[in-house]
């Protein structure tokens, strides 16, 4: 009964309201879906950027590690080489004096009989010839001869005196030579001690460098591990925050869409109810018209 639907406002007006409400719901849902798709794409891009950024940072740390270690090792190696070179150079200056002391000590030991009788015999038989000593002996012998000539005694006593004086001078010269050898050997020992001290100092410095190297390399490894851990923690924190924000935003979109759809449905219901109110007014008006017609008809009959 189309006329009754029209009377109660259930015709074109309600159809328009329902179509409008459905269209609004479709628009709301599409807007929600578009927003969710856009947010999904943005979140995926953010995830990719975070993963890539932290991955590159980690790769750079790993790549930098051998370079840092290489620089450190080269520096310490160069320092050790410089120390070794300095010790070798200093000892090269001292070595001739040390070698001279070794030779003097060996010859001194020969003179003392420490290296066997043959070495001792060779020592005393091979005393170095000194022209000044020979000249001194010649002058001394002439003086003794002149003294004996002045007394008129140039016999055996003069020869004996000359021989005795020569022997005494020879003994003195030998002792002086031994003393010089002893002094030269002592100086050589001092140079040798200095060379040993130089080598020890260089060794200590190199040892300290190696300890420092080990400590520095350990520190590099520790810092690298710490920075990797920081990167992992930072990445996890960002990803957690991103996922939390993603879930919250999705919930907001769904909840907001539901609220808007609910409000839309309420508005549709109110609009439909309003059309039915118009229909009731029309019915009441129609009833009043019918009553008035009946009264006029009754009056007319009577």
C-alpha cells in the first residue's frame, strides 16, 4: 500500500536517508582503509629505514675495527723499531771501546798466567817495542857508564849495574803495561755495562709498548662490543616504539571509524523517526478531516 507508505513518510524520504547513510558509511570505511594503508606503508618504510640505518652503522663499526687496530699496531711497531734503532746506534758508537777493553782484558789475563803458560810466555816474549823506551834505556846506560868512568871503574861492576838498572826499568815498564791493560779492560767493562743497560732500557720500553698494545687492542674490542650493543638496543627501542605507535594508531583509526559509523547510524535513525512523526501528523489531520465530513453529512441528512 504505497499510499500508506507515503502517508507515514516511509517512501522516498526514508530511501534517501538510507542511501545517504550507506554512502556516508562507505566513505567513512574507505577513509579508514586509506588511512590504515597509508600508515602501514609509512610504518613499513620506517622499519626498513631503521633496519638499514642501524645495519650500516654496524657495518661501519666492523669495517673501522681493523683499520683502528692496524693504525695502532703500525704506530707501536714503528715506535719499537725506533727504540731498537736508537739502541743499536748508541751501542755501535760504544762497541769499539768495548772490543778494545775485551782485547786488553784478554792480554792482561795472559800476563797474569790465567790463560796458560804458553799464553804467558807469548805475552812476555812479545812485549810491544817502544822506540822511546829504547832511547831512554840507551841514555840511562850511558849515564851509568859515565859515572863509572869518572871513578875509573869500568869493569864488571859497571856492566852489572847497567844490567840491574835495565832489569828494573823493564820490570817497571811491564807493570805499567799491565796497569794500562787492566785500566783498558775496566773501561771496556764499563762500556759493555752501558751497552747492556741500553739494550735493557730498550727492551723495557718495547715491553711496555707491547703491554700498552694489548691493553689498547682489548679496549678497542670492548668499545666495539659496547657500541654494537648500543646500536642493537637503540634499534630495538626504536622498533618497539614504532610497533607500539603502529598498534595505537590502528586502534585509534578503528575506534574512530566505529564512533563515526555509530553516530551516522544514530542520525539515520533520528531522521527516519522524524519522517514517521510527519506521517502521524498527516494521519491525525486526515482523521480530523473525516470527522468534519461526517458531521456535515449528518447535518445535511437531517
